[in-house]
């Protein structure tokens, strides 16, 4: 009976969500095979012992983790140069998104498609779209790698934390067996593993696991007991005050002379302790409407560009080429074609090619978003009227 129970327990564990041996629709067996085909060092770890983790050797791949991931240990690992991938929507790993000020929100569309937002990156170059499965999304400050045009929120974001790199993915179902063959998901999954294994790093896949210990460079007996700088300075000042009360003038003068160096030494030594644990994670969220509008604008332009067969954003093209595209794709709507050309010219003048856009007011940005959405609607109508098989089937 015991043997039967243990067999059923193992079977349940291996057929659960995101298990690398699960060959059903919700498993990661296809991802596991993909890593094996390309000889990428992917290893499933069931106990994360932080004392064995080396920031220069390991990449931690938290794929919808079964437990709450301790933020202090993770930030310490990243600040020392480690690499981490966190894929989560609304389960235990969501606490790390919260620590960075990111609010996960559900995407309403069924199988929503994300588009690349940057060029020349390993995880976006040459790719057209990722197809997600009831995902979450979030609004970051910086431009993400992938975003959903409909909601103007992010799917994939790469950020620097200290000396390390953190990759955030808000849909862990992106690479399950049922989704790996959709869109460019398979190529993205392969490149993600390549990103994780750069410079010979070993990838630890962490789904259903336990954790213990502290990173080897952190003294665990000081964790949680290290006094703040204010408390240490207060202790020094109180000691000197007692000395002044109890002793005569000579001792008082000596105490005053020593007070300054004492305070300096306390401040200096306190800064040499475990700084990784005291450093807060990066704040990546924004609540400003203009930031959300710009993200939506960039995602829409990227989508229009790809629908028109342009390899890069429209605002990088010469004006005559933009007018030719308008004539080719919008031949029967003169007013919209003119607005389209003006929108692209305005984006080019805004400085978006050089980074942060400038000199664009709220009303202008809303107008450009309206133009991009109308162009997409016209392209959808054109595709629906096209002969069967002429265009990629839609979900």
C-alpha cells in the first residue's frame, strides 16, 4: 500500500504544471528536450541550497516557483553578478514583482500576442510575435523587450540589479508544451536558455523545490541581527554622555575629542557589513499616464511596421518610403494615409529614435495612437478580404 502511495505521489509530481517530465499540454518536456538538442546545461533542482550557489557559475530559472522566494537572498545573489529568470503570473513568485513595485494584471484577450520593443537583442532580433496563454502583464518604467499592444503592458523585461541581470517574464505558460509551437515561442525559449547559459553558466530550473541556507558570502549569524547605523551611532553617543556625567573636565575634553572619530568609524564599519542585504531591489513600476501612453504608442507602431513588412520601426525610414507604404497599404483612404504619414514624421521629430521622446503633449500622443489603431483596423479588414491561404490564420 505504501509503495502504491509513493508511486502515485511521484506520478502526480511529474505530471504537474511546468514539470520537465510532464509530456501533457501543461508540462515542460518539450523545453527540456530543446535544451538537450542544443546541449544547454539545464538541470532540475529540487532543493535550492544558497550556500552552493555561485553567481559566476549559476543562473537561477524560477519558473512559477512552488514556494515563496526569499527576496533578500535573491537580491544578494544578483548584486554579486548572478543571473536570474523569473517567470510568474499570480502564484508564489509574484512577491518578487511586488518588491520591485510591479503590479501584475491579467490580460483579457485569449492567446494575446506580444511584439518586440527593442532591436538588436538576443531575445528579440528577427522575431515577430510571442503568443501567450491567459498571461499577466505589468507596466515598467524602461522599455521592455516584449509588450502587448492591446494593453500597452509588458510581457518580458530585462534589468540590471547590481552586477547581475534579471529577466522577468509575466507568463510562465509561454513555453509549456502546448504553447511552444505557437508564434516565435520556440525560438524565444531557445534564446532564453542561451541567455541563461552565457559564459558556460549552469541553469538551475526551479519549479517545485525547497530552499535553505544563505549565500556563502553572507554570514548567516548576522542576518536579521545587524544593527542599523542610527542604532550604532546612538549607542556611541549614549556611552560618551555617560562618561561626561561621571567624570571630571579632563575626561570630558577627551570624550569630546574622541566622539567624532568614533562616529566616523561606526559609519564606515557599518557600510562594510552585508550591503547586498540592505540594498533594495530596483523600482520598475510607473503610474504616469504619459509613460503608459508611450509604451502603447511604441507597441502599436511596432505592430504596424511588421504588418506592413518593414523590418524596423516606421519612424526610422525616409519620408518618401513612408509615403510609399501609405499608398501601398492604404490606397483608398486618403485622409487616413495623410494622417499616417504625419504620425510617422512626428514620431521621428520627437526624438524617439535617440531614446526618451520629448516635446510631445498628451493630446498629440492620443492622436497618434488613434491613427495607429485605425491603420491596424484597415489592415485587418484587408486581410479578411484576402483569398484563403494568402495570410497567416488568426486565432
